[in-house]
C-alpha cells in the first residue's frame, strides 16, 4: 500500500486475467480492489481499495543509491503461506533479464519464491527500494537469485497509471541502427538510421544514414549522451528517456 487512500502496487502478472481482485490486510480484513492502471512492459499494476479509514502505507527510499552489499528485506506471500520475511543483500545493480529495456533490475539473494511477486523490497531503515518481481532458478524454487524493480522506475509510473490508466512513453522519433551493427562498426552510442518527419528528432535537425551522388553511404548522427548521461546502446537510451514524460525538453549530445 503506497498511500493512505488505498493505492496498492503489485506486478501485472499477479492480477493478469483476474475477474475479481481482493486485498487482504495484515489485520485479516479483506477489501475489494479495482485496477487503476497497468504497464505490461515493466510488469507493474496499480490497484485501489475502498477504505473508510486511512491505511498504513510504506515510504519510498532512493533505489539509485542502493549499493552492492547493502542489506535488504523482502516481504511477500510465498507458496500462499502468509506474510513472510526474508533477508539478504544487493547482489548486483542494473541487471538485464531480457525483459525489455525499461527496467534495470536490482539483483538480490534474499529468498524469493512463487507468491513473493509484487511484494516490497526494503532497505535496512524500512524504506521500500524495489518491487520483488522474478527469480532465476533451474528448479523453480529459490536459488538465491531474485530480481526487483527499483522504485525509481515505480515513482515515475504511479502518477500516470493513476491519472490515465496506462503509460505515455516519450519518443524521439528515430529509427536506430541495430546494436549488432553499431558493434561491428565500432560505434559507441546509438546511430540514427532514419528520422521520422514531424517528430522531435526531425524538428531538432537530426539526420540519418544518407547516400551521396556517387552512391557512397554516410552515417548520420550518433547519439552519445542525454542530459550529459552517457548513451552506449539503444537500451541505455530508452532507459534514460523513460525518466522523462512527453513534452519534457532534453539535451542530446551527438557526433555527426
């Protein structure tokens, strides 16, 4: 529960396909819930329960400052046993688990099992820094490799999910050269393949790959930073864009 009026965060895969949703409080009280919004790409869902009295809720910490070796505590409902707490450390930051470019997962070694999904990951002063989401396991049981969505991702999603029910992602309006090609060409950044007319990149004057009169192919712009943060490939570019909303102004650093 993330605010006193009854907003609840969980994973999208927890509530996917459900006809009815109920939230059971620690007191045992069961409250009906409605879906306020979902984002399948990050596997997050925002629910709302009806309540006559303010509810106790968690406070967010700063997941960007979580360091490898920091103690963490995971709370969830593994195997339907009920409220269960496990502890461990941050094992790695910025993990890619082949689930798209929109989340840099926190890897933890606290035991995560079926039923932990959507539960909070706390730091050692009781602030939530992540949402427990997935495990890597050859057996299906905890192998000490769990993954949590950092709250830095969550904070940017909640206002839009609450207001619109879905996410409006910012776009530059480019088609980029694939990362495999940029590696072959030894390019460190995102090479613009083409620019879509009428969208921000075109208005800013970015150019894509072009052919001269002699039939020679020339590279266009290579995006190497957004607001000073390095862009090394398409995933890092999309991750940096995800921190913004449509209409925001950003500064691109490019090579031509």
